[in-house]
C-alpha cells in the first residue's frame, strides 16, 4: 500500500472536492478547448509547455497526492482522481497522467533516497516522468517482460538492455521508470531519458491526443529503485493505482460524451421536433447515463478504498478500470450515433473521444487482461 495512505478524517469533504473540480474545469475550459486539442494532434511535444507550467504552479495538480515532506499538498488519490476526471473530460494534452503515475510508483517503492531525489521535482513540475512497463505484447504481466539489467561496478549503476513499447509521453519525459530483470528477479530502475543508450520514438496510435513511445535501451545507465527483486510485488501495486487513475480519466470522458449527446438531442430537429423526443434516442441517452454513472462511481470508490487503506482496494481498482473502460467506449460510440452523420466527420470532436476511449481501454493490457485481473483480485 502506498505511503500516501491517510486516515479517513483527512480526506477532503464533498464541498472541497466540488471546489477542486470547479477550479480544474474552469481552467481547462479556457486552456484546453477543442481548438487547442486539435492543434496538438501529432505535435512534438504533444502538449503546450505554458499550460503545463500553469497546471503545476497555479493548480499544483502534480503535487496533489504527494506527501508534504516531499513538497506536495498531502492529499490522496481521491483528490487526484477528481482532477483526472476533468482532464479526461477535456482531452487534456499534458503529461499529467504519466507524471502522477510515475510519482505514485516512486512512493510505492518506499525508497526514501529515490523519493527525495525525484519526487519534489515531479511535484513542482520541474521534471516529468513516465512508467515504461510494456513490451511488444502490450502486457503488464511480469512473465511478459524481458528487459534485463546488469550491475556495473561498485558505484551502484546498472546497465539496461531491452525495448519498451506504448510508453505514455515517453518521448518527452525526463525520467523513465523501467522494470527489468536482474539475477534476483524483476526490479525497478530510474533511467534518465537524456542518457547515452536511450532512444525514444513516437509510435503511430489511434489516439493522437496522447503520445505513445517506443523506447530502446542499449547499455543504458539506471539507478535501482527499491529492493532488488521486488519488482513483481511493486508492479502489482502500481497496476492497481494505474487502473484507478486511468478509470478516473475515462469516467470524465464518458460524462462529456453523454453531455454533448444530450445537448445535441435537444437542438437537432427532425420531422418538426427535437430528436431527443424520439424513443430510440431517449433509450440511447438513458443507457449512456447508466454507463457514465457506473464509471464515475467505480473510479471514485477505488480512489476512496486506496486512501482508506482498505484491503479491497485491489479488487476495487480492477473493477474500476473494467467498468470505466467499457463505459467510456460505449458512451463514445453511442454519442456518435446520436449525432448522426455529423458525428462521423473529422470536423466533429466525437471521434476524438472515441479514439481516446479505445486507446485507454488497451492502455493497461486490454479487456482480456483486465477481466482476468478482476477475477484474480476477487480470488476467483
């Protein structure tokens, strides 16, 4: 369980979470409108550096779930998930998900030296980071990871060899957290992207709002983070946190798809009446509402379980990612249907949400893996 676990009495009230949500939404309404998102499609870097700086300095989003001793605000996943819901709602193009997940990964290692070295800079936005786990199969299963690390002299440096794929923001992150195999087993290493032996290239992706990179490591120097051979346990914990954060982002996207579909159904007229009055469209909107509500509830409950140090957190995180993945894709698909012909055009934003929904569904291994993960967490 993360070092961020706090007593339930310290969790923000509903009113405080509502204020946080409003602040993030107001900011992104201005800074991440559709026009800005479209201007960043396929760009290098795939985010506006000035907007990212403001997210870090004015809203302090990367610092939300960071302990105060590392320069953070001392909150937990409940508050961070609230911010990520809004990020998903606006298709925010910024390294927020990747950097916050990397930060949580460092905290989960319980490595005080590594946390002191990297976390304050991550919290303040001075550097960005990402977790480079998956290889060609796209799987998070430890058995699918073949990257190797060998000790190099008494200085504590290790040399890593292997390739990682589908690394979120991998071409711009200053720090890569890389699981690799040693003689003791799977372990975690911190690799600076600017180091010799590290090559990153953008991969073609369905979702052009999010940069996915292929990372090649050829005798790349890295620092061991946490205990040698502790990577298997760590990876399971990181996956639970990742599932919760991705689910929050998916829930925000699902809600936006619902809102835009319902708004369009009220102003689009056919046969002299708004299409929202037709039973078929009503059913679609009602089904979307159910899926969006379930996604939000599952993501928020998983975050709450984490911050309460509840033993059910693993199952809650797996359930949240499963429910939110299905819900977001369903809402994005039905939103296109409600919009009709215009929803199929490149000029309409519906396809941007559909692409993000599909990409997010596959981000942590895809439906087959998150289904098995849920069953495993439930002990089935």
